[in-house]
């Protein structure tokens, strides 16, 4: 360790002795929080002394009410900062995190002079105390550490503001600001440059020290990021402060108060929009990192001996700054794979043993642990989410049995968003780990089996694991689905996607191929469609568009998949759908309606779009989704079953339970084909809206 680093640690340990005995991560964070104090406390103290010297206390007493209102506005603005991404170059974006407080601060300075900077001083103090109080509820943090933020704000922000306003008035700038003159413009230009550039100069030694201690690269790009992130929004907002000050001078305090309230509302809108954008960005980053993990798992040894190492490398990229734990239980048979446990942060506990025991015996795929409080904390940390890792394992009779082989646990701090927002990523991660375990089992089985038989069995188990475990139960609806593969593996699949608001997604798809390749293509397609469908529940067309782009990016195959996907509202019967080159679905009732194509199959060409349409299912109506294995089923003379026979059966079984119609169609196809071999996979989904579930029948 270098001499400067030793010096920083000695000073920090003197004020916080417990830090010397803490974990390396905590020690590094503590020392890095103390470094700004070492460099900036003289400027912070100087700023306060300077401000005392130039303050007009009579002005403050005469305008105490407007100063108090400014304090409230500034505090609310500082506590609702938003993020704007600025493109530094073709490959790098700089997130600028700030608020519109600079507009208010500079407008107030131009109206009242430097005395109003006491509002900034108190705002910084309130914000630091509030954040310190928040942190103190979760960990034992010394009080002096909260002063790091105060010293940075006073030593940089207040000091720079005083320097800028001093230069402005020295050059003839007028306070209160009324109209723009040439001398005012020159004075303001120089003041703005000082206000923007002085913080960079003041903080540069601190940044260099942090880079040295934290061992981060001090490249030109990082310096550019630092300068832009520190002063970018400040430079852009100063002109608006001039307008605000001039307008307030003409309109009086009432107009000034009104404009401040308007700025606060705009800032709040930007804050909530920024949160939504950051949430979507976080989910996109998690999905991209999950794809990278999937590729590495595929390229790793088939016996899963590197699974723990692969997960350890990739999980921090998927869930940065988030607590998680992954457990792979011991296999039911020896030598299939090795049990493992990955916890992050490694020195802190993950889920409780009671939670893992509950996960191991539950019939649910997901467990929510609300309001988790960590040991030693006073406040709720966040909600914990646990997802099972399922795998179909051969039992003693040679049958596949769904077994829980592990789980994934995620706990995100409430200040960083809802843990449940990452549920699709958690489910995808569990599926990826499960697939790796399937592959490990298949690898061991290949020792005593022919390679082709082993691949077919493996692919068949993968496909079976992706199919829903049970039929949905929705009041007023009778929904059934079934699949009859033509071989051990199938390119057909169906899915039910339960939305948070009670709606359900219905999906039937067909990969244009057979065998192992089609099954693996089906697994990828199903995962991507499900992920984007849950991410965009109101836009089936966007879900298919994004899935199409990912399929083309992640595969080198000439295969494609036809898809019929729609979202059903069980309350009013509205069904919003997209038909990507699939067989038309049928809605039967008083009249029959075919839901025809709204786009091409997925996996063919990039840049395609799909249309979505809507239809309402009245009580007594039946929705039939199917694959081409039904109408194209052939008998010994090569006659096809056709859509007409399908619709005759639908009308014959109108008003009857879905299972009756399902069995009737499968029986009719079997009898029609007779001794001829099954030509294609058969997939069938029937949704009946029960009579009495709505007001009117049409």
C-alpha cells in the first residue's frame, strides 16, 4: 500500500477505531468516505466564515418568510434528484444526477445577494442529517461520517457560490437583478464560469486521492465524466435563473413564489420519470447480463463442474449492489453435480435456513418474504424474493419427477427499488441453472446410452419443464391445454402468463422443425417471449418484436417459430392478440370468427413489427388455439383433418366444459389418422367463458 493510502487509513482509524477491524469492503468504503473531509474541511470552514462576514442580517430578518419558503423548496428539490443521461461519445453515456435547485439558488442570489446562501447551508445540513438518519437505521455508522456530505456541499457548493457572486458584484453586476446590461452580461458570464469550474478544481485532489486509494483508473474519459457529472446541469440551468430573477423583480414576491412552486412540480415530474426510466434500464441491464450468463453456461463443461464459478463471475453483473444467495442442493444421485452455495456480499448472511426449508417443500415456484429486517438493523431493509430451481429427475421407475434442486434469493434495499421488479430475471436465472443441471444429468446418462437417445431424452425433459405445471383457475372461465408430441421431443409449446392485474396471457407456438434442435430453439423462444410479455403486459406486439430481435441475435439457426399470443381480461372478456404466422384461432358462439395473421413468424428477419387486435368473448363463447398438427393430421390416404372438422366439434360441444371439447378433438384426430403415423406435434388450448360470468351474450 502506498504512503498516501496509509495516511488516509491512519486518520480514518483515529476517528473510527472499529473500522480497522472491519471487513475489507467496509474498510475501503469508510476510508473513501473520510478522504473528502481531509481535503475539503478548510474550504467548508472558510465558506461559513466568509458567509458570516458578507451576510446582511437585517435583510434576512426582513425577508424571513420568503427565506423559510426557499428553505422548504430547496430541501424538497434536493431530496428528489433526477438523472439525465448525457452522451459523452459513441460508446459512453454519463449519468447527470441533480435537481432544479441551482435555478432557485441562483435566482435567489440575484434577488437577495449572498445572504440567501444560508438557505443552501441549512438545506445541505437537513439533507445530510436525513440521509444519515436513514443509514443509521440499517448499520452502525459513526456520526462524523455523516459530516462528509456536509463538508463536500459547503466546501465546494457554498464556497463556489460565494466566489461567483463576489466576482459578479465586483465587476458591477447588479443585485437585485432587474435587466440585462452589457456589464451585467460580462459579470454574469465570468461568475458562471467560476461557479462551474471552481468545483472541478476544488474536487480534483479529492478525486485523485479516491482513485489512488480505490485503485481505479484515472483515464481522460474518467476525468471528463467527473467534470461533466459535477457541473453539466449547473451550467445548463444558470440562464433559467436569470429569467426567474428578472421575472420575479417585475412581478413581486407572489409571482416568485408561484414560479418556485412550478419549478418544484416540474422537478417532481422529472424525478418520477427518471425513476421509471432507471427501473426499465435496470431490468434491461439485468436481462442482457442474464443472456451473457446463458451463453457462458452453454459453453461450460456439460457436467456442470464449472457452474459455481460461472455463477460467481456473472451474478454481480446481473444484480449489482444487491443482496442475493443461490443454492444448488445435493443431487438425488451421486456424481450428477456438486452442491454449492453462493452468497453476496460474502461476509453477510443470506436467506434464513427456515426460508430455505420452506422453499424446499413448497408447491409454489416463488416465495415472497415481505419486510425483511437484517440482524442489527432497526428498519425494514426490503422484500425478499425466492424462486425455485426445478428439474425433472428420473425416479426409481424411470419416470420423470419434478424435483426442487435449489433456489435463488434476492433482497434489494427499499431505496433502490422493489425486489419484485426483478422477478422475471430471477425466474430466467432459475431456468438457466435448471437447464445446466438437466444437461449435467444427461451427460452422466450418456455413459450408458446411445448419444442420439440421450439427446432426445434430455431435450424432452427440458421442454416438459417449460410447460405449465397446472391449468389456470379463473372465476367464470374454463381453460384447458394439452400437447401430444409426434416424437420424444417437440417443437410445439404453450404457456399461461399470469399478470399482476389479474389478466392472463395465452400462448401457443410451433417451431418449424422437429427433434432436439427444435426443442432447444423452443426453450429459447419460450424464455424470451415470456420475459418480454411480462415486461410489456399491455403491448403484445412489442413483446413479439423484442423477442424476435433477441432470437435473431442469439441464434445462428435458419429455424423460425410461429406464435399466437394474446392477453385475456377475465373480467370483461377482452382478448388482445397477435398472430405471428400461426394457424388462425377461432372464437365460436352465435357466430364463428377467425383470428388471422397480424404478422410474420419470429426468427426470420430483423426489424419487423406486428399488429395487435382485440376481440371480446361473451359468456358462452369458446376460444380455440391450436397448432397445425390438428388440421394437417393425415390418414392413410393422405387426407387432412382440416379446420371444418375442428369447427364442427366446437359447435357440437358449445357450452360444455373445456376438457370435454379438448378430449373430443384429440379423439377425433386419433380416429381420423387411425394406423397412419402421427405427422406433427399436436397442441391445443381451449378457453370457455362460462354462461353467467357476464351481463349479456352476443
